[in-house]
């Protein structure tokens, strides 16, 4: 297959070239690539990104399949230009043992339509299971969230010491003790946790990854340490406390939405952020009425950033850096991140001149709602290729159930 006349976007720039695909891989990228007998896709006027990677999703399997599963979650990913997802461990049962990880892999292999990987969960005492599993990353909850996986500071420090130093520990940074004392989860609660995590990481000389930074202060603190990477979530960039009245019962998320000033300064700090990840955390509306925390977001993440590029708030190159090239580097996933020879043919074709309206009823997620309801966005995902095969086209998922592959464990 040859994709002709695409404007390829990378963190390094934009260039109009042809892409020759053979099997699952990109064979050649260049001007006027010639190869007889190949299927041709004319991408004139479209931008081509490497498939986005969402390093922070909660697809609720096992234990809460009524609000998401690997099929619906990965369908939503493809529809949003995401070809690789990394799932979090706070399921029921949680992904905290070799057996639990094995079971989750089999469930994902059966149902996923995009590539996938898993973060392993840390508990008070699963040190031996972590060693046996030897996962690519470890998730530590410093504060309570869905799944109740928060652990003590003594257990956190032991995991920091024992987990392989060059693999990232992903941190949900909320100081649970301080949150209890203050009676709220304000910005100090997150900043306090970041300070502790960075100090412990520095003592151990290990890698650490800060999940969903919600303020500029957290980013500054994390970036004071050379082995820290930082993630921001779209809802902290596009929503604030002023949206809570509109969101009503759906407003709860952890870390919480911040003030408008915090949201603005988070945009100002985006150059220091390493990746954007959705923290896709679907709940039904009835669960939200009961106080469940989390927003769906895997399908809207890339479109929101594309719209921001169209409006001049960020460049397309920055979108590629944050959503395409940096996530695979941080989590050690090979063959992903950039449209170049030898990499997998995960390619997303985008029409930056078209607009569309976000509607919960048209999202692929089972939860059926979105915090971005009614927003009009520039940037329509026209076509998605996964490992050289058409996976999404004209609003429909083409990929077969079970076609996604494991890329990280």
C-alpha cells in the first residue's frame, strides 16, 4: 500500500511525502515513492500522524464491564486516532499478581481492536509478585481513587527501592493524610505528594512518572528531578471549576478540576510536560450521581489537541510530541511513535479543515456521556491504519475484534 501526498507531522516538523507500507511495517518514506501494483491511498490535503498512544486508560476489565470493556474502549481509542493504550491496574480483582496480569492479557487479546499494554499495581505487600511479573511499569496510588489502592508511605518507599530503577513508577500524586486533615483535595494535596515522590525517587536514583499533573506547581516540582517524566490530562487543560455547574453530577474527578488560573498556567507549562494522557475513567450516569470520580476521554483527547492547534494555542508538532512520539519512549515500546522506515504502520489521517460536534450519544464508550458535550472541534479523524490494515474509516471501526496486540506488560 502507498499513501501519497500526506503532510506527515512529527515532533521535528511537517513534510509532504509518500509512505510505502509492506505488511505491518513502513518500508519507505520519501518523495514520489514508486512501487508497481500497490493499493494507493490519496491523502492530498490531509495530515498524517503516527497513531496516538494513550498511556493512561481504565477499561474496567475485569469486574466492571457494564461501563467499559476492551472492545468498546479500544473502539473509542481508534475513533479518536489512538492506536495503542496502556491500561491501569485498579480493576476488580486488581492487576497486582502474575495470575491477575495473565488473565487480563487473555481478556484483552480476545476483544481489543487496537494495541494494548498494562501497568502493574503496587500494594502494601506484593513485592514478590512485582519481582515475578517483572512488569514494564508500576502504578502507585499515594491517595485513594477508584479501586481503593492507596498504600502507606513505608510501602511506597520499599517499592521505590526494589522495583527496577530504569523502569518508570507511575504516581497518582495525592497526599492522603493531608487530604484527610484538610477535608478537601486541593492543589496542596497534590503538590505535597509530588514533593515526597520526587524526594524518594532522588534518594533511590530511580525513574518516576507523574500522572495527571493538574497544576504548574506540580510540573515545576517534578521537573526539578532529571529522572521524572510528567503527564497532563485533557480535562485539566480544557475544563476548570467554572464548568462544574454545567457538568452537575458528572463533575467529580481525581485530581479535581482546578481554578481558571491554574488551567491557564497549565497551558503555559505545556512545554515542560512530556505526554498527554486521557485518564479515561468511564462511569455510568447513575454511578456519577452517587459520587463516582472520573471522566471518559480516550476518544476526544487527540481531537481536542488538534482543535487547539488549529486555533494557534499549540503547534501540530507539539501534538505529535505529546501524543505520538514521547509516550512510547517513556514506556519502552519499540516500533511506535514516528512515521519512519521500519516502524509499525500505525497511521492516522486527519482533515484539519473539517469541524464536528462532540456528542455523548455518538461516543463508542459504554458510559454514553462526555464532559465536552456540545463542543465544536476542528480536526476530523478520516482514517486510521493499525499495523498496515485499515482499522477505522468514515466514522466506523473496521478492525476485527481481537486484532489488537500486546505491546507492554
